[in-house]
C-alpha cells in the first residue's frame, strides 16, 4: 500500500462521513443564566457534541424540537453534529485513541461514539484500466456504545435498529454515490457484532475496549478509486 493511496482513501472516507452528519437550522434561541435554549428540529442525543459558531458544545434537555447548550452570544443560524465520528488506522491505534479520550474533560470525553473506523493496511491493485486503483478488500467497522447487561433482543431494540442499521444504510448510500469512488452497487459482506470483542472458539470472549460496544463490520470488495477525483495526483 503506497502512502499516497492511504492518504487519498482515508480523506475520501472523512468526506463521506462528514456528509452523514446532521445539520440543523436555529429557528430561535433564548439565553437564561449562561445557557441557550435553541428551537430547532433535530434527532440529537443527550450529551451529543455539535458545532455552533465553530465551537464544540454538548447538548442537553433534548427533544425533537429543541435543545440546550452551555453557550451564550450565539450568532450563527446553523449547527452541525460531530457524530458519527470518524477515524482510521490499525485497530490497536483505535483502542489507544479511545482510551485517551476517557482522560479528557467534557465535551471531548464524549466525542467517541457512534464511530466509523477505517482499518488501514489495505491492499491496492493498480491496473491500466482508467482507474487510479482497485481496493480488493477494505474493512470498516461501525461502533456504538451499548449496555453490557443488555440481552441480544435489547441490543437489537436499543442499538442495532435505531443506531447502527441507519448508519450502515447511510454509509452504503454515500459510498455508492461518491464522486471519488467508482461503484453503483457496493459489493460487500456485513457482520453484526454484539458485544464486539476478540473472537474465540465460542464467539466473542471479551471486549476489545473498556467500553461495552456493539458493532457492524464491513468487508468491501473491489472498490474503485477514480483518477478524476481531486485528491489524486495522477502523475504518481
């Protein structure tokens, strides 16, 4: 795997994940004792981090039509979610980064899940076929925080169906419609991973992370990276 391909692919997926993040319009706002109550249609979660006026703030008292932030003097008319988060690298690196976030102060300690993680170390096949390269097997994991005491049915009801499946569908759609990737149908395998961990003979024996996690793992086949994308130096 060349350095340039690694940079190109991780940047392509950073852009894809960014398009998946919710953006909202601030209809009105009221400041009370250092807190601003914002009227805006949303599907945010308690303590989720959003960006307003280029500043990260965590939301509270969330309903589908309003939320509160510990920030006053807001001048912007829009907000954007930081979720889903995105990262890339070796799985050990992912674990270390998430553990480091546990040591940070809010709102940064909350900026963890749901997470779309691109596993690097992928093979590239370069041919004289009009494309920059083909990625024969690309691995992506979508992770969401769960409750370690949930049963499988509870994980389906509280994590997979409301969180992981919509993210999977959105990611698949964005990849298939990306101007940087040449695919109209995403050929891939999908694995639902309850209590995501290290696979042993009898299944998931232990969690990889300190956090209880449910996940969807994807193996994407023969993904084409287009020469027309602006992230590619076609002379290399």
